[in-house]
């Protein structure tokens, strides 16, 4: 049976962030993920996890200046020192919080930079991040994101991600397969999941259109949940969706699995 964790950056938004851990536990979740922990100190987040009895599955590396629209630094020439400092900071949080994996956002394609420079920078930065993560026994994840939600994002398809992973050649580098993004960009979900299963470190979900909970859109989630069982996916699936209404009221779809 699939295991689902709550993405606290998108769910339970009606309560302050540090209170969302208790809300997720009360709703029946055993694990959580979120985008970034860096607005809070490690002890605050560790306390919220411990009080709620939750496991942290995933968080992101620092993305640059999120408030100014940056969505990662990994492809950006000239930002390598800042990127490496972010790797160290993210690994430090993971070690303190017991988090087993990190997502590295690629970034937005800047004007006037040669595609080869972006690709070479990305590969070099991923090799560095994967090596540092390996020292801490962590998985490093990269996620293709659809260009409708984040226009200009560098990494858009599973094919592109696998090509980059093959070049990087790090055994702890895995694909973060977001069903919502992949339905928008390429479809063919079930066969792609099965084909790429050995390369997938984590999955996420939302329905489309709207990026709401399963059952609100076009994706046949009951079929896919059975499919991930059949193909032997044993990881977590992060619920990275915007609730269509009240978060708890919209959890009917997941209760049989919790």
C-alpha cells in the first residue's frame, strides 16, 4: 500500500508553519516534507517533529533569493560558492532533523548565457552536491518541473533529468518524480514510472488542472496507487497540492491509506 506524507508548505496553510506538524499528525500522517526549513532554527523544527511523532522525508536546498523569484542556483555560472555554502547548510539541517534526502532545484534559465555553460555548471554542481550528500549518507534528488507553473525552469522532463543523472554518475542521485508536473509535460505516467523505477527516489502528487487533491482533476489516482504497488515502489509519496477547500475536509481520498 502506498505511503503518503504531507507537504507542509502547501497543506494546513490555515495554521502557522510550526503548528502544521501537529495538524498533520492529527490528520493521520506519519511523515512530512516541506520546501525550506531555513526561516526557522533547527531546534524549533526538531521540537515540532518530536512532539508530533513525525518523520521528515524531504526538504530543499537553499534556492537563492526565493522572494525575488529565484528558483535554484545549480545551473548558474558564477554562483558556485553560494551553491556550495547552500549544500553545507542543507546537509547540516538534514543531519539535525534526521532527513534522508535533499532536493536540489536547478534554477531559471538566464538570458544571454550559453546552454552549454548552464549544462556544464549544473553537472559540476550536482557532482559536488552528490559527493557531499554521500558523506552524510543522504540521497540527492532532482525534479523536472512543468514550465507553466515555473516559466523558464531549466529541468522540465524525465528524459532530460535521466540524461543529466547519467552524466553526473553519482549513485546517490535520484529522480524526484512529481506526478502532477509529469502529467502536464509528458503524460504516459504508469509506463514511465515502471521504466524509471530504479532511478526514482521520491514521488509527489497533485491533480490537474488546479493542483488540488486527488479526485479533483483528470488523473486516475486509484489506478496509479495500485500501479505503484504492483511495480514495487516502496518510497513515500508527498502530497504536494493546494487543498481545494479546508485541508482536513479534503483528506477523504487518503484516509484508506493512512
